[in-house]
């Protein structure tokens, strides 16, 4: 019998050519690391429902969930996980920090200057690849 991987849904929140990254709070096991915001999927949720809920819980915003971007597969405490990443082209509401100590809006090429957890690194690689491809058009 094949076991299903646990799913985490994350967001690439865009504002012009900037991407929102968030830094974890002290109470978190990944304290100080930067991430693409999101969280664990609950039973019976779709990817979009999960991401909307997580962004509301973490920032108090109502997000428009855009197209799928990529998946990063990893192990967390010996459990196989998939992090599915979606674009968030817009949102309403003011960002309030409930689960993070700070946020930053950065250009794609600035992402390499921040300390991200391992599951986020393939997402950064994909963002950089797509940026290079876009620059060549």
C-alpha cells in the first residue's frame, strides 16, 4: 500500500517585481529563517483553500490564489512531504504579523542573500531559472 505524502502549501506573493518573504519568530523551530509563507494542509481542504486559510491566519489578508508554480519534496522528521507552491498575484487587507517577526519585499536575485530552510531552496532555483528565461525573451 502506497502512503500519501503530507502536503504543505506555500505562496509566492507578488507585488510588481517584488516577492514577499517572511522571517520566522523565536518560538519556531526554524527561528530566524526566511520562507515563502504558507502551511500544512488540513483534511478535506483543497490546495487553494489551505493557502487562503494560512495567509489569513499568518497575515490577516485575503489572498487571490493564482497558478501553480512548482513542488519541492523533502523529509521532515522522517516524514515525506511535498510543498506545493502557488503564485498569489494580489490580496486585500493590511499585512499583520501573527506568525513572523518581519517581512521583506525583495527582487528574485536578492533571494540568495537570505537564509531559507532546505524545502524553499528548490523554489528559489526555479524562480531564478524562470527569471533568466524571461530575460532572454
